[in-house]
C-alpha cells in the first residue's frame, strides 16, 4: 500500500509539474525517508501495534498516526518497496527549452 500510494501521488505531482506546459506544481516532498522509532512508545523498539501511547494528545491529536512506520527505508536503512517505487519514477527535465 505504501509503494502504491508513493508512486501514485508522485506521478500526479510529475504530471502537473510546472516543467510541462500549463503545469501548476512546483514540486513535492516525501514524508518520511526513515522510520521514526523515537516518536512514541519505547525509542529502541519498533512498536508493532500501529500506534504508541506516549505521544497521543501531544503530537497526534487524532490518535491514529504512527510515524514509526512511515519511512521509505527501515530504521536500519533497508529499502522498502516504496523506496524502490519512488526511485523508478521519471522526473521532468529541468533543462531550459530552446
């Protein structure tokens, strides 16, 4: 699911790039490169429950996000499918038109 979403959203940004005639998008950003274990729960443990209790009400008022698992790469740098999907996306040329 993360790879599909990353690829789909990035392709949408590229399709609407200001590098294309009529394009309205100046760029985009991937959140997050690496997992953030330290966000909640025990900093040295990759919580498997989908959400840690420590940050709720402080950082995550809707009590649903778990940025410990948002990374394109795991805590140890292992590439996830989303990283590989992102790396395969062609970007528009920034070369000046003649």
